[in-house]
């Protein structure tokens, strides 16, 4: 009595190969260009800054001042290849570096959050396109 036939092995191999290929191709298909996108900085549910999201191969750094607890602090954004990330904020206002560890964002459904400052960074499009379906949660 055979446990697995040759056909079973081929079918399992094909499913594995298709799964691995889809892990790399689906994010590429969902990725859009940075044209018409803006980086939006919110502090305590108020928009404090808007910056255009650019597609340059060189890193561009933007320093932005903000007030928290009656003191002025400086934050730093890094923009490269149509993506943005927040550098480490002062340990005084954000003791954990979770916001810096969140990495790069480039899409409207991604967000960077810094607590307890209540600072969050999102990306907005000028003309959002209505999608027929959501490929992530379908």
C-alpha cells in the first residue's frame, strides 16, 4: 500500500511553487507609484504637516518641529523610492522605539504610530481609485 503516489507529490510541489511565487508577485501588482501621494503627519488627531511623496533614488530628509507637553521637539522623516519612514524620536517623549521599527510605508493603508505622543503618519492620494475588491482580505 502506497502512502503517496507520484501524482500526489507533483500536486503538492505545484501548490508550493505557486504559493511561493504569489508571495512575491502580489505585492508588486498592488504597488502603485508615488505620483499624487502626500505624507500626512497627525498629532493628537490634527493634521500638522503635509509633504509630497517623491520617487527619488537618493534619501531625502525632512525635519519637522512639533509641540508636545509644552516643549518643542524635532522629528525626522526619510523619503526614498516613493516610501517614507520616521526616525527615532526623543526618548523623553517616546520611550520605546516601536515607531522607528515599523519601517517604510508607501501605501494608503499603511501607518506609522508613535505613542504616547499620539503622532501618526499616513499616506493619502490626491485622486483615490475605488477598488472593486480588497485583495488582502477578500
